[in-house]
C-alpha cells in the first residue's frame, strides 16, 4: 500500500464544547464509481458532525493497489487538496471521521486514525468502524499473548487481528469469524481489492445505510451523506446483517450472527444524527419536533417565548411552541463561524467561554418569561452559563425544558461521555439540578414520552425496550465487560 504523507499535529480539543455527549465516528464507502475518493471525501464532509478530530480514506486501484491518507482536522481542510486526492486513485474507497476512541481518551495519535489496513495471504483489507467494542481489553490481551502486534490504542484494531488469525479462505468469511468474537456496538464499512463490505452488530446500535449512485453502491452512517453525492437511499443495513458488494456478484446479504431484538441508540434521534437524515423510516427533524410536542404535553409552563438552545434544540423548540401555543423566537444566536477554527485561545478568551459561541438576542428577551429548549444536560456547565446570559439580557423568568430524559449513565457503545460522577443527573435529583442551575423550572421529557415521540405509541416496553436507552435508564443491552473490569458498577435493584 502506498501511503500519502501524514500530518503529525492533532487537532486541539475544542475549548468550549465539553458539555455535550459526542458521537465518536462516521463511516462511508463507495464502489463502482470512478475517482471514488472524491465521493468519500464529500460523504465524510456530510458526516463531520459525527467526528471532527481526524479523518482518513483508503482506496484501491486495479493497477497500483491500495492507497491511504489519514489527517487530523476537518475533511474540508484536508481532502479538498487536488494534490492529496491525486494520491487516492481507484473506483473503490472507504473513509472514516473520528472524534476519539475508547483506547485513547485525551490525546489522539495519527496511528489511531482509521481506516485500518491489514495484509492477509489472500490480499489486503481496510476497515472503518463506528461504535465501541465492549470486550476489547480481553480480546487485546488474548491477541497479544498469541503474538499479535498492535499498532494503535484503538479497540477497532482488534477486528483486523482477529481476521488475521481466522482460518477462513476469504476476507468476508474472516470478517464474520472476527466479528462473532466481538461484543458491543459496531457498524463497519470495509473493503478488499474488489469488494465493499458493510456490517451492523446484532443489536444494530449504530446506524448504517445503503445507497446507489449511477452504477455504483454506497454505504454510509447516515442518509444525509447520500444526498450530498446525489445517491438514492435504498434501505438501512439490518441489525446483524452483512452485505458484500462486488462487480461479479452484485450485492449479497448474510446473517452471520445469532438473531436478537434490535436496540438502536435512541440518542441518535435526539441529538447525534443530522436533522436532514432519515432514521427508521422517519425524518430526524420530524422526530425531534415531535419530542418537543411530547415535552410540552408533559411539562407545560406559562411563559412568553420558546427559544431553542442552538442548533440541536431547534426542532424540539418548534414542536414545543406549536403544542403550547407560546411564540417561538430565536432568543439565542449561534456564531456559525466559531467552530474549531479559533485555535489556541488565550486564557482571557477562554474565560469568555460560551459567549464566543452563543449570543443572546436582547431585544427579544428583555422583560420576558423565557422557555429554553435544549437537547440534553450533561455536566450542566453550559446550561448555567446560558441561563446567566439570558438573565443578563433582562429576562424575567428562565424555564429549561430538556428534549431527553436525565443523562445519568455513561455510554459504552461509541459515544464519548464523562465518567458517571461528572454527569449532573447521576448525583442530583431533578429539583437539586434546578437549584444548581438556579432556574425557575427545569423539566425533562420522560423515557416513555421519548419513546412515543420516536413512534412507539405505547411508550417503552418494560420487558424488552425497543431501543438502547442505557444512558438514561442504566440498563445496558450489552454488558460493558471492559468497564466492569475497571470497577464500573451497574445499576442495583435499589436504584
Ligand atoms: S447508552 Fe445512550 S448514547 Fe449510548 S448507545 Fe445507548 S442510548 Fe445511545
């Protein structure tokens, strides 16, 4: 494989965005399209919200073999360079954007940036993984004991080493072998010299969709990335399904895992996915608007204005306003150009904190009773600052309405969450959180209300919930083996 030179400077952590849960990865792949890397770059650009620290693309060209480029930073700052894109020829390509992985919290190294590549006796293969392997520590120990040499700290690299140890005769079969050993959440896009492969774990925790463009095929974390390249959305890859796409045999579908009831991440509906994507046959925007409707039904309050905390609170605020009849207003304006381009701020600028990103529309707010709709409360630090800004602008009352239940448990399935004790809802009751934030009222949508908003008319099924909601309920659909080993305590009967 020829490798383009790799930039060795990681992106600085965003100084103002530590109060949100963060999706850790997005994956994208195409086959049967000339200059596939350009399509992958566009797809990754559309998936940038799923990971902003780094990205990578691997391509295969029949004449020159595999090619790879991995970079820190935004897709648009790297994979738009004609010089770089010329190093990625071929009509088969996969790509990955990442935030961070379970293996390297704090500091990302270029060796942790995917796709990962492995050379096997029957040829090379590259993989890009969205999710988190919950038994990675045990697998890693076993593999190292048996002679594997790991290049990265990423849990995803286990898949390549498990494939290397499989005795199967082709790469898709080796991949099935490998993934049967893996527990947790995985949506994987992979490629060989001739095949594009997509797999979802048996619970289907993270999304993966299939599309067509021209005569080619596309795999993507979300449908919004199909739109950007003009691809048609065909269907979701089913939980527990593997698709193998090749020029000779077209698309073949397999079921390599024991069948289970799916447990898709309900937070994808609330926050992670883009509002212009389709999840489970429904527009994410429409689901979020419906969450606002349920929130207003469950938690009414007399007020003058409903304002979203931009941008993710916007559809829920619209729904809340429509249901309550209280006027909607853009009481907080987001500086669209703040982003991560404000590199290395001084201490003085850092202290300005959230004001650099959000500004209150004073003319609207002064003298009003304001309902602020946000998607979640994680540590509560941003909520406190926003409340202060709203009061400074002359608001008479501030009422928080939150479009998700209290986030009281960490996620171990591919979302970056603070340790449990840092989650406000893990240590405080709703009333204690209200006092801590010093607002007139604070209310969260109930878990049943959230289920109704995503289309489950009867709410959450107690015996076997239809979604993963572990960060709200503490009920983990896959045992977080690595974390238990590190001393994490599961919910007790008394909690
Ligand atoms: S724990 Fe929460 S964020 Fe993680 S997969 Fe489950 S619902 Fe999604």
